[in-house]
C-alpha cells in the first residue's frame, strides 16, 4: 500500500495499460461520485457532465464497461444515463446489465427488515445534530455528515456506532463524509467486481479488470484485483491498494479519452 501522492499518474503511464490490454480484454469499472461526477454538498445534486457522459458512451462502444457505486441501482442508472453497460448499485448488492440481466444478493435480502428498524432510531437519536442527511437505498443506508459542524462529528459517530451495535446483522463503514450502513455479510465492491468478471468472462472470454474510484469503499475493489489495475482518483486520506492515480474528475475524462485512443490506434 502507498500514500496516494506516491502513486504514479495513470495519464503518464498509458503504455502500461496498452501492454496490459494486449493479452486480455479489459473490463473497465468506474465509480460514480468523485470519479465520473464531482463531489457536491448534497448527494442529490450530483451530475455527470455532458462531456463525461459522451466519453463513457464512446468508451462503452469499444470496451466492456461497468459503473459501480454506493448509490442505489435505480439512482445511479438515472444519474449516469448510459445504455447497454453493467451497473452495480448499493456497493454491488444489486447488479443489472445488458439483455435484461438483474441480480440481487440473497443474503442481503434477508437483512432488509433491520434497516426498517434502524433508520427511525437513527433519525431520532441524531435529530439534534444539524446537517445530517439520510439516503436510504434498498440494501444500504447512507448517513451523510458533510454539512455537520466539525466539533459535532465525534458525537455523530458515537451515536451512529451505538445504534448500529444494537443490530448485529448490520455493519458500518466510512466513505467521504458519509457513514455507509450495510448488511453484515462478506460482500463489498471487490466481491461485485469478481462476480461481474466471472459473468462477463463466460460470455466473451477471460477479462482484465481496471477499476477507477476515489473513495475508501473502492479500496475493497483495489485489494481484490490481484491480476488487475486500480486507479485512485484524488486523495481519500489513507494508504491505498491502487497502482496509479488521477488527480480529479477532469483527469479521469482525459484518461478515458486516452483509453479510447488506444483502441483507435
């Protein structure tokens, strides 16, 4: 693992990707928030630019592409608006793709009632902390604290931790200014990557995974990809399993353009 600033720029190492793609077809995984869309104060306001959308659409004409996000499946599909690619929502608990493909995690289905009990409890316990925002998805609950005062953050975490401890079938994880509460099972973005790799490989042959993401939750995918490449966008403040870095959403678009050029020769 390396600090993000120690990772070489993917923009300057495009030949490495060219070589990696020569032996196997790539399956390109893209996070959404902070990767395809800039991070914003309110998660509802996140948008993919017209230029980025066009770039991903062109990329998808040449490579297998999957957008994998902590957002709910329907939400990320609507936000991205790109047809004929794979989508993995709620950190991979629900996946859809071309040909009416749809898959949901059976274990996670059994845990759903716990969210119905936890959410009102959390809202009640956190009601006095201003700036907390809840985002309920089918298989996860995101509690955003980007607008919470700095001096209130420790109290916020203490309350969330105590509440979640009362629900052993759930677990909490951190992202950028968000606590993600998920089913307490062995599943995450890295497992979703492996699942999609296996599915696509059955159809078109052995694939090479490339994952581009910005958040701590993307480290699960970077860690799982022993035979792939991880590219970290920005700096999430921790050491990373990624192999390369990109500085911003704008650099992501430039890099994707480079991948398109590789295919065009």
